[in-house]
C-alpha cells in the first residue's frame, strides 16, 4: 500500500484546504477546508506551491474587487 502525500494550504495563517497527490503521482488535487473555497475542489496542480499561488491569487483578486467597490 502506498502512502499518500498531502499538504495544507494556508493564506495569512488560515487553512483554506489541502492538496493530495493523485494516484498517478503526477498531480495534486485541491480539497477545500470551507465552502468559501469549494469552487476549487478537485482542481489539479503540478505541486503544492502551484496550488498555493493559484488560491492566493484568487483571494487577492477578490480582495481587490471588494476594495474597488468600496471606493467607487
């Protein structure tokens, strides 16, 4: 039996999900820790850092949009 490889994805100290190496051992699948990130469930990435960069980018874009709405 092979051991799975998983990593916690955190943004600003908050856990947003985990990535787990898939059976084919090439990609990592994202699993959200809350409904807020559930739209990304099942997305695959080359590695944990790629997943973290993507999710961080999504959070930054959303924050930017919210700030733009506040000052408009």
